[in-house]
C-alpha cells in the first residue's frame, strides 16, 4: 500500500496547478481569490478522472433506472460507478473541451456539475463554486481552465498513463498522493493570503511519526479483520491515508490481511 508518487512528482503536479492560477486568473481575480477557482477545479478534475472508466456503465444504469421508473437510484448508481459518488450527465471534462465557447459552454458546464451525486453537490456548495462560473465565462477563461487541467503531461487519475507499447508514461496518483497535492495547494494559498499555513497542513514526516506511535505498540495484536479509522478534524484526510498505509504495512509484516474503512469530518467556515 505504498504511495505511488514520490515527492518530486507531487511537487511537479502542485507547481503545474499553481501556475495555472497565475496564467489564467491574473487580471480576472485578485491573487487572494485564486483559490476560489483552482481548488474546486482540482477536485473536479480528480473526480472526473476517477469516474472515467465507468462513465458508460453509469449512463446505461441511469437509463435503465429511468425507464423502469425507479425512484431511489443512488445506491445502484454508486455500484455502477464503483465509487461512493457518480455523475449522470452526458458530459466529461474532455467532452466539455470540445464544446462551443461562451454561454453554450456555460450551460454544458452547469449540466455537468448538476450531474454529480448529492455528496459531491454538497462539496461544490461549500466551495461556492457555482458563483464563479459566470465570471469565468464573461472573462473567456472557463474553456482555457478545462484545457489546462486536461493536458497530457499531468495525470490526476488513479490509474497510470501508458504508451502504445504498454509502458508507463505517467504514474498513477493514489488518494494519498492526491491529498498531498491538495494540502500543498492549500498551504501555498494560505501563505499568499498571509494566513497561518500550519493550521491547515501537518508535515508528512510528523504524520508518519504519529501513525507509528499509534500502531507500533499494538502491532502484535493486529488480526485479520476489518478496522475503522476516524479523524474528527480530518482536513483533506491526509492523516487518515497515512494511518491506513501504516496499518496495512504492519498487518502485512505480521502475515495478516485487513480491510480498512476511513471516516472523518471537517467543518471550516
């Protein structure tokens, strides 16, 4: 369960996304407001990449459920997506890239957002992201942002990018790596806004030490079983993913097989 990205790759992805903000949002937003666009766009690109493999299956399941007038569809659509979330719109970011500009792109983009499951809708609401869309359209930036987040040099997907011969061109970005990228972006935005970055980011080596202090004393008591990990102030979930990795590694060292479920909450207004 080791993370598939080294720190140089994490930094490359973080730098790339950071530069999108400077390239596209300058003269449209003041620097302190870049985060209002870049953070939700980063989340959207990750969700879009995660759902790509099962997009057709979700649309087929949605059509079947509608045809048979099934009212409660959430569970079936999650199962079709193979994830805890889904999108039932006809669009992906790649399809939006081919959309016409202006108000047509705006309408298609909103339809794309509307297609996400209720749990993702809640995330978008917390970001107040819909309030930014018209401004991005009026400034002719929305299409460029979509293009930038789809460039082939950066992979935000949980699967590797391979060439025609099956060789890996870009490694997969697992949940831990994605969380690290997101935390790094938050840290940079907070520093730009003269906020206390330490309130939002705990260094990885500190988190890894905490995980060792938590699990090593009970390592010989780990059984082949199901475990739940909970963080009551989880932020982006970085501590949870590091703890999951540490527990998996210890279980493997002791010849045990474990299933781990992560739970967390975070409220930050």
